[in-house]
């Protein structure tokens, strides 16, 4: 069983007044920086570009170049996108690391797949929120906190865990709970959800929509019932609070019978094998190398895939339905 850390496991005194630099001020860097500051932690922002730097300064942060931020801090929080992080680390971060510094990642991706190898004299930690960046800030302000995965990938100073848990407390994660996991497992789980679960859900919704529209159901009714009403989201929220089975049991007996009596129809060995293949490609590093080539080439396949999705007629019907539902 994994260890789950809560509010009492973190002590802000363990930071010892050390300054934290947030490298990147984007979707995740910004809320983490704001949360740390509101918890009383000294924060600088290492801005990757002028626009983000201006935003950080407008919100009251002192900004530095990436290299200067590393030199002026002892805890360096890496929050830039996975595909650009390795080059930034190599050119602007690693030359300035000192003994006793701590590198903290919001994703295990670059360490897990060998794109970043920290020197042996620094601590390496992970605080990986299991939600969107905007929710990291919202749930801090509401007091509920957010779930995260935490890990120490390298212990050099003898105080990596106390430091990491203090940071997790300061950003608001320990209020909800932080699950201990390895950096490799975090990266693999994250990619697995993206590549095995979300594509399946997307495919199911699109296939169901096209079937119902082909059989004459009004798009306003079909799309609303499938996902625009928010009923599916409500179900997932209930599942997050109480578990999948409990969420299903809140539905009518007719619904429960229909669900449980038809489960076997979707118990496909092919689906399980597809998921196994997906995970194998992630664990072997095949996907990370594929994504590195895609990034180096300027995202040609990604752009083609996005265009293929955008030209589907379904999205125009979806927007029309949304406009009708939200006209007031």
C-alpha cells in the first residue's frame, strides 16, 4: 500500500527560509507560485519569455532570467512543458546548481525517460498535481486542497522528504492528500490515462453521437444527453467523492439493471490488450522518443491530427446546441 501524506505531515519550518524559484509562469507555474507566496514562502519567478515575466511582475513577483533564478534560490521548481524542459535544464539550470540545492518537478516525465539526469549532489523531488492548473489555485483558495503524487527521486542533503512535504503543504496539496509514488510510476500513469483512457472516452462519445444522429435523433437532444448536460461529469464527481460503485448505485433501479446486465458486452479482450500495448510503449520509452522526434520536427503529425478532428461536422452541431442551451 502506498503512503498518503496529510496536513500534519508537512512543516513549513523545514524550508528554513530558503527561497523557491518557480521556473515557468504558465498554467501550473502561476498557481503554484501564488499558493506558495500566500503560504508565506519566499518566491522568485524564472520567466521563460517576456510576456509571462510581465504577468508575474504585474502580480507582484520578482522575476529573473532562468539562470539568475537558479543562482538566487536553493529550491528550484521546474514547471515548464515537458518537451522544452530538457534543453532549458541543460543550458540554463544545470550549470548553476550547487550542493544542497533541491530540484522539484511537477511531472516525472523528463527524469523517468532519461532526458534530465540531476547531479548527485542535489535532491530531486516530485509534486505532481492530479488536476488542472486552474484548480490548483481554486482549491487552495477554497481550503479543500488538491490531490497530488509526491516522490523523492534522489536524496543528497538528508532533508529531502521534510523539504518536499513542506512544499506540498505550502501549495495546498496536503489538505486533500499526497500519495507517495516513484517518478517513473507517476510519468507512466499520467501517459497511460492520456493514451488509453481519454482516447477511449472520446471515441465512445463521438461514435455514440454519430450513431444517434444517423438514426434521426435531434442533435440538441442527443448531444445534451450524452455529455452537454453535465450528467456524466456529475457521475464522475460522485465517483471521486465516494467511489465508482456508490455513484452507480445513486441511479434508478432501471439504470442499475441496464448498466450491470450489459457490462459483459464491453468486456473485450482486445480492449485489455490495447491497453497493455499502450502501457508497454510508455514503459519502454518508445513514446517519449516518438514525442521528442515530433517536437524536434515542429509537431507535423500533431497538427495533422488536430486538423482531422476539427473538420468533423459534429463539432458545428455541438456549438449550435451549446448556443441554444446557453442563450440566456
